[in-house]
């Protein structure tokens, strides 16, 4: 990483507001890669927010929406999808819910010329993947009605953060008697064959961030050294036999196959609720190497249902949609604006982990995330497995 990227930044520095305005709307037939070419309606080229009554009418004329990589137990997407369907009467075609961020972008590329059911309209990717999507022209620009209160976004409207969380340890009790409190604890012999990630490092943003977080801990907070030191950490984990190459999910946790899992806090907390004591789980935010990771929303530049895609994001980024994320323990990106306006129920805020657990959280910049992802994925198998 360049020296300009070595300094860690605070959440406030990282989540800088970019001022935007919503212009007047013009009408024309949807055309080109940003439009499906089937439904005629409001302009899709300006990127400006479309009035809801007009957008709903155009989206309902399309009749459906295609999503990808939205597991129902991830950030409360199950409820998000059900409320959206009942609210607007659209059919939602859900492509591979377990796809990683790279898979989502690949699905857009592979279906550029297809308007069939395998072409996603919307994606939810790790922020580090947005640079690749922008370079390849995979996203269409659009600024939802609440654009000004979104605290991290592309200034032109090609992507925006939706929610964020921090990596945590999800620990099955009583299988694990002594819970690890920090990354280096995971190397202890008592955890042999018991530590898993919740994704494939070559495809999953969550797993790339897991490597980065462990390296950040080992480097004493030096983000420039974290990717290299993170790979070394997982090499030691693999050599010791502590790391098991099983992609963990709620099923493997319930079966005792993956008793220690690295996951975003909102996933771990949701699992804890769903498992309901079978097994009991303990959620620990590590003492060091706390990485906060936003996820970014985008609209396929080749979306078969471009109006439904925009309606989806108007809903997700509204107060109603953002509170659905919070119910799933994910921090909505518009949290500060909503808190200021007093629309966040106290009982929801109280269910989040203690604020002090996040005091040392590091929010890497998009440039740092892009560099990190490339370095870690390029060197993962070579360093960790000696291939």
C-alpha cells in the first residue's frame, strides 16, 4: 500500500458527506443498457430520484425484480424482501443467495445481453468491489430520495453504502470452554480443527476482511502491513491445523462442525437468535483488529427491470428499510440522520453490542479496500497453502 494510505482514519473522516441535489425529471422511453427497453416511463439516464408514484407505476408494469446474494438470515434480508413484495406487489426472483461479491459482478457480466431470469437487477457487494464494477461499467447511476443523508457513496450515484458491521467471533458453547478474546488466541492448541470462515477468501468480501482484520491486529494497527501479516497469520492457523476449510453457515454451526466462526456482527447476532440456545453462542468483538465493513448497493447497468431495481433501493434506503436492517443488527448507513430525527426505536438500539466494543473500529478507504482485496486474493493460496 502507498504511504498515503497508511494512516488509519476515524469513522467520521471515512464517512464523509458528499453534497448532491435532486434535479427535475424528464420523460422518455427507457433504452440502452440502463433500461430494459420494455417499459416506457421516467428518464433513467439522469440518475436523479424518480417520484415514487411514477416509479411504482413503472415498476409494477415490469412486474418483477431479480436479486442475487441476499440470504434471508443476512442483515434481515428475509424480512426486507417480504415487506417489499407485499408493499408493491412485485414478484422477486432470488438468484443464488450464497453468492459472494465477485459472483454478483460476474453474473452481471455474463448476462449483459440477456433479459432472462439469470440477469440480476440489483447487487449488494463489499465496498472494495465497487472499483472493479465502476471500471467495467457494470453499474447504472441513481440517487435515491434520501441521498444527502447517506454517509458513504459515489458522488455520481453509481453506488452507495447501505449498512455496516464489524467482524466478530461467533463461538459455540459449551463446545468451546474458553472463548478466544483476540485474534492471536485462535492459534492456541485447544482450538485445533475448530476455526472456520464464513466464505471463500477468493470470492467473499467478508473473508477477505477476516484476513485483513487478523493482520491489523498482528501489525499493531498498521493497515499498510495488515494484508501481508494477515496472510501469514492464516498460514500459521492452517499449519497448526486450527483452521478448517469449511464455509461456515448456520447449519454447520448447529451441527457443531464449525464451533468458532469469523462473521460480521449482524450475522453472528442473528444466528444467536435463530439457534435459540441450540447451541448457545457467545458473540465477541475482538480486542484488537476491529474492522468495520460497509456493504454497497448498486443497480446493474444491464438490468432487465430497471424501474423495479430503483424502487427496491428507494425502499431499502428509506427509514422503513433502514430500520429493517437495524432489526437484523446491521448498522444502517443513515443511522446518524435517523437518530437525529428521533425515528430509531430505543428497543432496537438497545439490542446492539456495547458501543465501547466498536471504539477501536477501523474503516478502510475504498482505495485501501481495493488494494487489500487484490493483494489478499492474489496471494491467498500461495502463502496459506504453499501452492
